[in-house]
C-alpha cells in the first residue's frame, strides 16, 4: 500500500526559505509521477511542481518558477521542494502526491493523482 508523508512546513517571514520533504513507501516510485500541490483556505488545490512518470521535468506552476526547486532521490523514494523567496501568497497546506498512471497532459491536475500525503502547513508572514 502506497503511503506518503510530508515534512518541513512551518511559519516563516517574507523572503525566507523552507524545504519540504516527501517520503514514499509501498511502491516503486522510480516510475511514478511525483508532485507537490498546495491548497490555501477557501481555494481549490493547485499544482506547484512535478516530475512526470517518465522522469522528465521538473515542471512548475508559473508563480513559483525561479523561486521553488523540485528534486528527488529515487534510491530513498523521496522528493523535495526547496522554496526560496517565500511570499505571503505561498501560504497554504502543501501536499505531496504520486501517480503511476498520470499522463503528461494531466500532470497539473490534482484529480489525476491517486496517492496523497496528509499535508504540511506553510505560513508566510508579511
């Protein structure tokens, strides 16, 4: 059974950095798409960054390009989101996600991912 666990969230100030980690178990994650999504209060869950199943990427949501970096360690079944120059609008619960079936054109869709972590809160004060 696939299980994902996020860590690394917290309360920071504008301009600070955080590194989120996602630890996967119960699957062969080398062939999975690996992603981060986020959900702010009152908003829908939105795509942040991902690697495709084929390993291509990373792909980013436009507002985080140049500030966030997605990386992975396939040996450890982990992937990471390094978040620099954080802004108040980055405040959200961040979720890692994985999928063994998602196609590239659907990579930015939360509905295409079947495995989710419990989420980690990121709060950025102004």
